[in-house]
C-alpha cells in the first residue's frame, strides 16, 4: 500500500484482525490497493450507525489476505452527506453489499453501476432505513397503514430485446416448502440468454433484533437464521463475541464444536447430492440421499437432543458433551459410509444422470473470483476457498484434511466436490473421536467490554460464514453484522445458467444449494 497517497488515521491489530481507519476520500483507493496488491478477497462489507458514540455513520470492508491468516478491515467515518465512493467498479463482489447498505442505512455509493433497491420490497416506505438507530418499525407500519400498500419504488426487471427473445417469469411463490424468489428468464426457444433473480421477499429484521436482545440471547437467534446451517451460524456468532471478550475456550469445547460442524456438513452434503438426483429425475438416488440424511439427523437428535444441532453452543463453550457418545457416532458412520459409497457408485454408473450434469451450469474461475463466490461453488470452479484451511480455528489446525479442488465448474464438479468433502468430514469426525481432551466445557464470560469489536467465522456446508460484532458504551450490541455464503453465491447463478436450457435451471439451482432465509436479514 502506498502510504503517501493514503492518509491512515489510525490502525489497530488484535488477534488476526487489522483495523485501518482512513479518510472517507481514501476509502475506495485503500480497498482497491488491498484487493489488487495483496490478492485479497472481499469477505464482507457493511455499515454501522455510530452517531451516539462517535457522531457519524461508519463503513467497513473486510478483506482476507491470501495465504495469510489475516483479515484487513478498512473503515471510514462518513460526513453529513452520507455518501462514499463505490468500490464496485473495481471490486465486483461489493455490488450487493453496497446496495444493502444503501437500503438499510441510506448511505449512497457514488459511482455504483446499479444502485437500486436490493433488500427492501417495493412497498417499503421510501426514505425508511431500518438499521438506523432512530428508525422504529411502528413508524413504518403507520405510514403503510395510512397510505395503503403502494409502489413507492417500483422494481424494473432488465428488458432484453431482440428477435425471438421472450420472457418466462417463475415465482415468487413456488411448489414445495422453499421460500419465495422471483426468477425472470429471457430465453431464445429453450436456451437461457439472461436470468435476473429477485429475492428478499421475507426480510425478517434479524440484525435489528440482535441489537435489541443482547449478546447472550443472540446465540439462540443465530441458530435460527438458516435451519440447515444452525450450528455453523451459532459457532461463528459465539466466536465473534468470545473474541470480543478475550475468552479462551477449553480444548474440549473446541473439539465438540469442530465435531458438530463436520456432522452438520456431512448430513447436508449427502442430502444435497440426493437432491441433485431429483433434478435429473433419478428417483432412487434422491431416495437414497434422503434416507442417509435422515439417519444422520436422527443421530444428531440422539447425541445432542436436536436434529439441527441447536442448543449445543453457549458463549464461552458448549452445553452438551457428546464426545461421550463416540460409540453411537462411530457405529452410525460405519453404516452411513457403506450406504454413501453404494449411492455414489450407482450415480457414477448412471449414464443418463451424468449426461445431465456434465458441461451443465458452468461457472468459470474468473467469474467466481470476481463475485467472491465461496465454499463448494468456489472449489468446484478451481478457486481454493475454505475457512478451515485459510484461517484455521477451533481444532482444524490439528486435523488432517484436504480442500478438494475441481476445475470444470459444472454441476458434476459441484457434486464431486461435495462428495469429496463428505469423505473428509467422515475422516475428521473419526479423528476427533479418537483424541483425548480435558473435561471442561466452557470458559467463564462475566462482562462484555465496552466499545470493542471482533470478527467470528466458520466454514458452513455452503461456504464461508461471518459475524462481526461491536459493543456500545454499556457493553450491549451496537451492531451485529452477519454474512451468509448464499449472499455471495446467489449473484453467480445467472452466469452459471447462461446458455443452458430452461429445464436445467432447477438442476443448476440445486447444485449451488442456495439459501433464501440465509440472505434475508
């Protein structure tokens, strides 16, 4: 970084987090320099209303430095004009973050190529920004009730024109139990020329609620952000608060969290591979995947009391010691391994299934990197992205595993990346169960320090997951920002389906396994 061009107002390093405060006019240049010169990834970007403490809004961009266990967090105070120079033209992965910040805080990204609404529905009252401290839901409700439901800011889908092009609207209500999402296809015959996805129909106010309920109750809220990643969310949230407090977890707690993360990953991956079979009409593969997933979820219920591994985490450690259930876990894994290998052998021998997967839904490595794609979707496109290896935490530094990379970036690559990851999870679970640890389950956390901040993270089944927390002058939550992997991966879907036929869209969608609820905060 050229310090002669950039005015660094302050810097602070704590653990693997390096905070750099720069003037607002230097924010864009600082971010671009870190992104380009350090081959860094933009992990998340957000704002905070710090007017009560520092008299300003503040904007943050979190980068992870490649091949280093280090996060660089650039931040700037914004003046009364509530604007800043957009980094999206230089760092495309910022495009959704900046639109979200505009919706929730009213901070304008100058130079953003498409700064329209992202999170807020058209009928949400204009000029309302829910994450400002002086905004209350009652004001918004009263305005809507008095005026009626009106289109304050109509959403205009992109128009694709040309000979033979027609539009196919799908959703937002779908068959089945998935949440709403509207997909607008521009197609030539059956071939997809362009896809635009409109999400965020069920915004729940989660981040606002985190501020209201306090750090301790936030553990239960984090478990309910996204059902199939309940443990990963609560582990990342607890990590952020624990780092905020300077707590050091007992080794047994670290082991139990690592074990539960891999158990969660295993049942998700096997279930996802089965779901991909539904996309090709291979009913027997779908049934086998569902059966194996159900056995793993019943194992979760037996050893923790929850199919979704809820109620295990607490600030400072864990409540439940299921290392003592090693015999049940190992015997179930023996049975699951046999069934899983039989399922994969069957899929590899099904020509009709493989023909639907290969060369379908290709996502290039360049697009994946530009958009900040994470997890299985990134690794299937040849982009090495795995928080367990890139930023070792919990017990991962002591375990043997590989982040398996594929190259083609198609649906088949995403299936095989999941298959390899599932085998890694089985191996890691067995390795943890063979180790010995002390008996303590949690460290004491007496008080959250005032005016402190920290980052927590995990590798969920869908990819990297982040929580950033900041306390106010009384040690209560000033800001809790969470970023799910689906928030990074949804924007890649239109690039993956381009040139495919419309009937292959459900298969592409299942291969990414994207969450609606995990984005709608």
